C-alpha cells in the first residue's frame, strides 16, 4: 500500500493496465503509477506462473516487466504516458 | 561529438565529479546516463524534487546539488536516458535512447555505474509486496510515494535512513527488524583504523534510532530465520528474535542487506576482478587512481568497491586527474596537485569502510540460503538446485546456466550472481575467488532486433541543452 505525500499541481496521466484505467502523475514511472493505484501484481512468471511485482525499482531485477505496444519493457524504467496500453506479459502455456 | 576524449558512463556522484573535472581541464567529455536526469540513485530526481521531498529526504540528499550545478556548468555533453548495452576493449560504447541505438568511441572511459542492492534471498522474497529498501526510497524521490505500514528488515545504514525518511513524511514503518547480532558489534572493535569516523557514523545511526524510538516504531534486533508469508502477495514477516517467534502482519516488506558494486560492464569488458572478503562481493582490480587492468579504462565510485557517495565524488576526481595525466595533458606532479584534496578525502572515507562492513555484515543465511529458497528469481532456481548441480560436478557459475538456467533470465544474473558464487563455493569447498562469477556478455540490457539492425555510427543526436 502506497500513498502520495502532498497534493502538488502535477499533471495527471491516464493509461490502462490490463484494460483497467490507471491515473498516475506526470513524472511517474509506469511501476510507480501502478503501485500508487494499488496494483502490486504486474505479471506471472513464465516458469511457474508465480505472481510478481516491482522489487528493485532501479532497472536491475527485471521483475516488473510489462508489455507496452507489443514490446516487453521494465515498468520501473518506462515513463507513464497518456494513452499507453499496458498489459501483463502472456504466460506461455506449459509444454505437454 | 563523434569522438570525445572521454566517455563517462553513469552520472551519479563519481561520474558527475569526474566528468566535471575532466571537462574543466579541457577534455571533450560525453556523459551517458540511464536516468531521465543526472544524480545517480543517491541524488535521483534531486533537480526536480519538491520542497516537501527535500525536507523528507534530508541533507544527505540535498548535498548533491553542488555536483548537479558543477555538471550543468561544465563544458561537456550529457545524454540522459541513454541505456548502454555494449562496451568493448576498443572503448566503443553502444547505447540506446528512445528506441534507437548509437555507437560512439573515445580514447578513455570512466565507468561509474555505481551499486545495486545486495540480493536478499529468503523464503517468500519473490512475492509481490516485497521490495528493497532502496526501491522504497526511489519511490519517495521520484513520485513522493510512501509505503504505509511497511516492515523494514535487514541490516545497514540505508535501513535506518529509509525508516527516518518515512517517519518524517508521516508514515512511520510498522516495525524495524534488524539482523545484526552482538557479534557484529564485537567485530567492529577490531577496526581501530577507521574507528573515529566509524563512531561518528554510529552516532549518526544512533540519532536516527532515537528519532525512531520517539515515534515508538517497534524494533527487533538479532533477528534470524526471516521468512515472508503469503500466497499470492506478502501478508506478513515471520522471524525469531530473543528466542521468540514473531509474525508481523504487513502487505509491504522492505528488505536490505547493504549494496554491492554493479559489475556488469567491467565484467563484460573482461577486466580483472577480485573477491572482497569484507564486503562479500567482487570488484574490479584498480590502481589507487581508479585505473583498471585496461590502461585506458577507469572505474570510480561504488562500482569500484562500496565506499559511499562522498568517496565516489572524490574517486571520480582522482580518476579524472589520472586520465588527464595518462593522456599527456598534465604531468604526474600536476595531477597530484589537482587531486590533492580529493585523494585525502577519499582515503578518509575509505578508512571508515572496514568498520561499517563488519558492523553491517550480512548474515550467513542470506549469503548462502537454505535449499528451499529461490536464488535465481528469473528462472526460479533454488539454492538446493545449485547445490545439486555442484554434486553433479558443476564447478563455476557459468556452468550453472547449462545445468539449470540460473542467471539466464532477463536480469542476466544481476540478482543471483553473488548468491550463486557463494552457494557453489560452499558446496565445492573452493574459494569465491576461484569459483568466479557469471561470464557477462552484451547486450547488457535487452534491445530489440530492430535497434541492432538499424544501428548506425554517425554522431549521436544533440542532447538537451548541455552541448557547449
């Protein structure tokens, strides 16, 4: 659970995550905006489908991976921008 | 700037100070930095921070303003948002910015890529809601976001600092769970050399602890057997302290066990590295001026060995001064004069380290976790898996990739590398030095095939407002 200090006149950025509208502040990374909106699970792992969310916030752990415009990116290194369509990376189906 | 004299990678304290000095002395300098604005992790977003953020983060944070001002005034080129993904022995640096790749070459490189938090493998550490203390601080610095009712767990000065910053912002941590034991305090008595500065650092820590006590934040010491509970997200932290098992309910657990050098670039360059027994990590082998085993490649700051932001600033200046000498722009005597105060201050900061290393030494169970604990978060490889590979004859970290993909996920071993070395060394009986580390190869960050295919070598685009 995260809360924002102060109510500065920062512009808002509206985007979607898995179809749900998220409103972040200009200057937020996607990860910060999603955490502020109460999303803590960003994806499931390809190996065991275990839930994951941001861990290091500095581009090192790659746990906060999301898909933007068909490209897998680190949510903590990607600025939140108006109109982005953000989704969790698909979990590959287990090999029979 | 098609061929600068010097490329500095990373604009934290070491990179900012080094680039500023080299540029002031007449070198053409290109600074490549991954973040939207200079400052590194320590002074992250300082230039754009609000008054409220500055108050919450305190004087250690605002102290970076002088470095930012120096960098802004220096005749150099800064490219922010530049993700470096290849550096070779010929000192060609490949980076991407806004989805385009660029290549630039220099006579000298100064690598100031800083530190990352030491991995903290314990049961449940992969659950959503578990983050590093540094991650929580980044959220404060960049977005003014505060974790509510979080439990801070581990060891190190950053743990106290983040707790106090949370307190000042009006959202004190639910509890502070420290893994330091009385043995840590006894160990520091052996480090008389840095003791005076050490005690000053301790006094600073004690002041922070008093501030926390006044806020009646519960504190547990000598905690062991830490485990995060929860199925699909963290719901609590379980641990044993003073013979009693505790379970604190919380949705956010912030872990910390100190920081270690980020050696991805120095490793990819195949520079000589050695194991630091006191800091339990590898670092590049350097001259007292920061020169690596490649005479035209220098390393400064926490990427060279952990010594903190003040030391990084001085080390950046020392490296810049020696690069100027190496390039024939100044004599050795002129270098000594130019870097005299930086050298003196650096020695002072470094003298303090053995004291802090001993005081905040990570517990053995974190360095070499029990079998069930996930070590490689990306590929979900456990400590037990790695011990099993060792029994099958796996001798080194690069072989663990073949045995079970440890270190082959998107983070490229950044998060599991040191643990894999420690667990293998323990299993084989070899030293960490002889066990070695993952072989790191470009691309150091994921790039698209399109970026590689479209790679062109003409001059990089002009940066925002800092080209002389």
